[in-house]
């Protein structure tokens, strides 16, 4: 039986890092593409007052599913597992924030 070559990128820690960082990057890109001339803290406050901050955060996390599927296609199961773990943690944060 042949052993599969291990890849340095097939790591749960890298998956967690990608899974946590990707939504943050998408959120900042949305902020930069918005045509508002406001500071970042004012932007967050306005989203919070409009009750859209959690919804926008959920949409940013949605991109993790594409990264998950991409790593599955590359046969990086450990990295995909890390992305899934980060997505589940984000889901718990959204669930808790909606409860309060």
C-alpha cells in the first residue's frame, strides 16, 4: 500500500488561520469598497445601529465554504477541517449574538 505524500499546507492550524482570516479580509474589502467617507469605528457603529453587522459578518463567513470546497478538491483534508472548525466557531458567535 502506498503512502500519500504529506504536504506542508495540509495542516489544521493553517485551516484555522485561513478560516478566521478570510472573513475579516472580506469585511475590510466591503468597508473599503463602500463609498462612505467615515472612519472604521463609525462604520461599525452604523452597521450595529441598523442591525446589519451580524448579517454582513455571516455573509463574510459564507466565503469559507468556497475555501473549504477548494481544499477538499486539492485533497487537503486537514486544512479543510480547520476551515470548518473556524466556520463553526463563527456560527456559535453569531448564534450567541442573536440570543442577546
